[in-house]
C-alpha cells in the first residue's frame, strides 16, 4: 500500500513539474522556434496536455488504496462543508470575473486576451483568491473524507501552488511593472487581513 502512495506522490510532483515547465516562457519560446504550428497553437496544446495529464492523475488517485486517517465526525465535517461551499463560491466569482475579460473563445484558446490586473472585490482582500478558494475546497473535502491518499494529494498541491505563486508573481511584475509591486505591498497573498488596503 505504501508503494502506491509513493507512486501517487511522484505522480503529482511530475504533474506539477510538467505544468511549470510548459508554462515557462523559456519552454514556450523553445518550442515556438522549432515549429510555426506549435507557435500558433501552443496554448491549445498546453491545455490538451494539462487535461490529459490531469485525467491520468485522477485515475491514479482513484486506483490508490484508501484508508481513513481518523473516523469522520460532525465536529470536522461541518467546517469541511463550510470550507467547500466558501471555496466553490470564491472560485465561481473569480472564474466568472476572468471570463468577463475574454471577448471570445478564440482569444482564450490562443492566449490573445489583454492582461488585466484585478485589484477590487476579492482581489482587494488577497492577491490570489482563486488559489485560496482551491485550498478551501480541497482541504474541506479532506475534513469530510480524511483519506491518506487525499492528504498526500492536498499536501503536494498546496506546496506546489505556494511555490508557484512566487514564480507567477515574477511574471506579473514583468507584465504590470510598478503597479503590481505596489499591489503586492498593499494586499496579502492568501490570508486576508480584513482591513482596507487603499488599492484602487
């Protein structure tokens, strides 16, 4: 059984590494220099690879033997349900806001959308509300179903995301410059301070 958990952990690590490599400017530039077709369709190919690899990880997760770390109780299940609801609401709001900036499916698939720095609403509370919503969702499920496989999955996803935020913000500084630097200084990354930030 423990070997299955090692494979699950390695699978998520490889998935994260593949995601980061393909999302990097250096990798994208290398592939685009090799092929005009890839240059034109890189975004679509990236989405396809991400989807296929995620399906593979879902199958691996499902096939991993499950055992309960502790017996679920209402004391933890109630906050788990609240976490899931809050996570879904936050993610829904942010995804809807993101798609409001995309004029059509073509712009989305070919990465032609004009970059927008959101600073109001949930983005005025934390810089990465989508990730916050994701964490609430996955850890809420863990409180409901405290399986060892879910713990391994959640820990790796959480660590990978936190590490990835630093890389992502370097790219955002290149895109938005001093405007993002000021935003970064005024608004916390993931944990709300529940105070007025002064951000416009």
